C-alpha cells in the first residue's frame, strides 16, 4: 500500500469524529481537501472505509479495523514528538495548552508572562468549554488543561492552583448596586443570563441555589463569559461570572459587582493532564510557573471591594 502519514492522520481524525466537517476544522483544512485525502487513502487501501446513511457517516468493517491501528500509530507518533520536544527542552520546545472559557482572560495573562520568560517556546492556546476540555484530555490533544473541578472517574492528574470566586454582576444603574448584604430572596425577582448546560460554572451556580432552596429565573443562555458580560451591560439580566474576568469592566465603570449574602461562590481552578502522560520540558516549566506565580495575577482589591472588606486584609 502506498499510503502517507498525512492520509493516515486525516483518516484517524475523520474516523474519530465521524464528520468530514469537524475533522477539517480541527486539522485546519478545507472539507474538499479532507475528502480528497480520504478518497486517495481508500484507493490505496482498495476498500471503502466509510459508508453514508442519510446525513451521517459510519465506519465500514475495514474502517473500524484500520481506525484501531491508526490510533496506535498516532499515539506512537505523538510519543516520538514528545521525546523530540523533551530533547529540545525549553529552547524551542512546544506547549499545547487548553483552558476553560472561564479561565480564558486569566490564562492569557499567565501565558503572556510565561512567554516573556520562555520566548522560544512555541505555544498552541485553545479555549473551550468543560466538555471540550475533557475530550481533548481523552484524545491526548492537550499537554496541560486549566479548568474547574475535573471529574473523579477519569484517569487524570489534577492539582488546585487558585481560588476562583464567582460573583453576581449587574449594570451600573441597577437598583441593587451599592446595597450591602443583599438577601438571596431578593434575587427571586431578577432574571439571569446563565452559562450553557454542561458548563462547570452553571453546575456550581445551580447547586448553590438548590442547596439554599432558591429558584432563580434564567432569561437566556450564553456560552462565553464575554457574551454574558456584554448582555448584562446591555440590561438583559444579571450574570454570575468569575471575578478574574472583570478587571476592565469594573474599572471602566461598565459593570458592578453586587454584594449578596453568601457570595462569592468560591471554586477552585485546577491544572490537569492525563495520568501517565510524558510532559515535555516546556509543559513542565509552564506547570511550575502556574503553581508558583498564578497568585501574583490576582486582583485582590476587587474582591475586597465587592465584599466590603478593608484594603490589604
């Protein structure tokens, strides 16, 4: 068979996703280019690897067997790449970092400082939701993930590195702005812009209110903190977001943090990787940087102001 590693890689991604479109997006190729690679691959094999039923594609028996082999080959290639990165050290090494959308803003600040310290490290930075992060860990696509509480039933190594307080935000002219110790019952009359189902933030918020017997009204769902902040600013409802995402909006006077009893909801951010994964020198250096330096990027004065605490406490 006259096949190439590139064809094998394209086939493996299409087989994994069972979608030419998703495979093309993830490989940064056009869909016709992916289709052409698969066609050439099938011609080299001499057997069809996919069959289409309606709008969905499925692996044939030959495709299933080849997918199993291609996964093994892909993992071996990844191991070889990791070994090469290890030999390069932090001089020209590569880091694949994936972060939860909640960590996005804070993660950028961390990464910028890390890159100033390690200017030769090549970085791939991806932002997605909790489901996407767990998929990247399962597929061994990310070296390190920064996220909320990881699941206990997966083979992962995780370590908390920073508290992540969730606060309630409102437009600056909202009648609750400026009040102290707002009772939770007062929130029953408000509408909220919530994160999508499956989000770690959404889960924490729903559990918090359920434990206190409070039911809040979700007027709409949005899948990014940026969209929630803009929606709140435009008066579509209140929002609950990480305080680490609010520095500019609060300083510019575009949003206000409400002083509500029992808030903030304090969660943890975790640094996560697959158990048994051989981390490159660049990935290990970034992990050490996160553990020792993350606290320097926290705006403690914002949280103190939100809680009515004296500065420097």
